């Protein structure tokens, strides 16, 4: 083992210090957020278009919910 100790002499001082616990926690949180963002857009070619379509769908659902229901309206049949 004496052969390797001469090659590694001075390596202890040049070692990269480990980040503090707070910095490590912050890095882990950032990585988790990045993974969540990537998972949300997985399989979607245009995320902005997807968000616009989703918002439009929500608006349409709200409009249907807010529209007054007419109980006295007759049924209408449409043939295509």
C-alpha cells in the first residue's frame, strides 16, 4: 500500500468540500421541482398550447355551469 500513498499525497487538501446541509437541501429541492416540471410536460410537444387548451376547456366548463338551466325549454333534435 505504500506505493499508492506516495501518489495520493496532497490529495486530501485538494478534495472538493461537501456542501453544507442547507445548500444540499436546497439543491435537492430544486432537483425535485425540475423533475416535477419535466414530468408534467412529458409527451407534450407544445406545453404552451396545452396550457391554453386546458384553460379554454376550464372556461367552457365554467360557462356551462354558470348558464341558467331552462327547464321549460323543449327538447331539440338535430340530425347530422
